[in-house]
C-alpha cells in the first residue's frame, strides 16, 4: 500500500467519524432545562477536533499541513474558525474547526479534507489521531 493511499484512508476515517457525529448532535430525548437543545431545537455551533501525535521529525510537516488547511478554508461557508494548537513539548497538535451548525459541517467537511487528501498523516504520526465532534452547550 502506498503512503498516499494509506494517508487517504486515515482522512476518510476521520471525515466519516466527524460526519456521523454531526448527524447525531440533536438528542433523541428531551434534555433537562439549561443542559442544551432538545429534539426539534437547532444545535448551534459545532466544534470538530483532531488530536495529532506527530513524530518529532515530521512536526514541521504537520504544522505546514495545518497552514494549508487554514489558507484553503477561508471561503468555506459555515466554517467560523479553524486553527491548530500545540503542546509545549511538541508531543500533540490539536486541530480544531468551529462550524455554524451540524449542517454546515456536513456540507463543508469534504472540501476541508480535500485540501489535505494526499498527505501521509499515518506516516507522520507515532500513533493514530483521535477525533471528537462536540455541540456547543453554553
């Protein structure tokens, strides 16, 4: 398997997990007061985060990729914010994107991931990335 194909599989898995999470953001049962939206009420903003674990020799590659994502995403409708944050020792890079709604995330995530589709994240990391999709509650 080529590094390009393997890296694309990593991104497809992350994208799939993000989209599935976005689909489930509206709870199936009513929430207690002040605990977030209930069924039928729109979920407001959504945060998608990926924690990357770069190998030291690929830290700069990872940060350059984050820069490409940031530059190419400026026009994506519904993407309120995007950025990358690093642990002081360089052991983790946390990439975040904040979306106006789950629907905006579903519509824009493909284009966001397409900007980095050929990059070998699986080669650059010493362990698989971890992702989470979170609805804004406060």
